[in-house]
C-alpha cells in the first residue's frame, strides 16, 4: 500500500466477501509470479480460499527491461515455473491453472489462446478511465503510447476500434509467418508461438525477437511434454495389468 503497509489482509477479506456474496460472478484470479515464493504455498492458498480458476503469469519484461534478478540467477524463473508445474500436475489439478493447461492443450494439438503464449488473436480491447481505446494494456511496458489508438468512446464505436490499424498490427505480429527467424526453426514454436508479444520487444528490433523469457518457456514446455508422455506411458502400463 502507499503508506508502506501490506495489503494482504484487505485483499483476502475482499476476496472472501466476493465469494460469499457474489459467487456467480466471480471468475477467478490472476497472479504475477514471484520467483522467491514457494509454489506449494501459493497453490495451497488458492485451494484454501476456494479460488479454483487462476493464472500465474511471468512478470512483464522486455529486452530493454529484463526480468528482475535474472542477471544474477539465470535459472531463477525457469526453476520456479518447473517446480510450480510439477506441484500442480502432481497434487493440485483440482485447480485450473490456465497457463499450464494451455501448454498441455497445445502439446496435444488443441488450438487455444493465452496471453502467456503467442499465436491466436487479440480478443479484447482496453478502455482507459478517460475513455480512450487501447490494444493490450500489457503493451505499455514496451514504449510510450505503444497501445494507444488515438480514438475514444466519445468519438468512435467498438467496431471502429477492432478495425483500427493498431489492432490489426497487433494480430499480424502474433501470426506464425511474422515470428522472428529463431522462433520459426524452434522445435516448440507450435506450442510457444514466440511467447507473449510484449515480452518480445527491444528498441533495436522492435518485436522481431523471441520472448525475453525464451529459455524459461522452452524449458517449461519440454518439461511438460516429458511429464505428459510419462503419465501416458504409466496409464498404458496400468491398463495392461488390469
């Protein structure tokens, strides 16, 4: 909080009140990964509070503003993601962790969309408190007015916004044909899709980079593939014994 005190108790109190009084409108929670946190404790918290639809996102970063502390510990975020995935896969599948589920769905060939991954299309608009239209608000981490369209609710319809050149350009950058060369030859490109678009930015190359979390994404995807394959092999072995 602004005064330096923690907001945990207030947030949890509000969450419990929302779940109690308006359970039908509550859709879930999004959290930003703290690589120094304990994944088990995070998942236990959501389970305890009966928040069953969650997403765990990497902190927003670019090549110009790299992930915090990774320069001192290159495996900081990779290790956290893999530990969290294993904890969820083995013990908390009663929770829907969207990022992990989207990876597994893409591994088996399903066409799913997620801000955690590339491909797909921008399926929402951001409308600021002043009424101006923006593309994804995450794009603001890249450069000044990156998400701004220059139009607002006062003068333009939603149809105008989704046909705006900025909106079309965002979707164009998500397409496989417009990924950087390193992504196109990567063995997990059909799953990763280049990663989250804002995380691909540098002032030198624009968005013509793999995600700044390339190593983390590739390691997590390959790990998830191996876990899924081992699980399938175990299921086949068990069925033969029955």
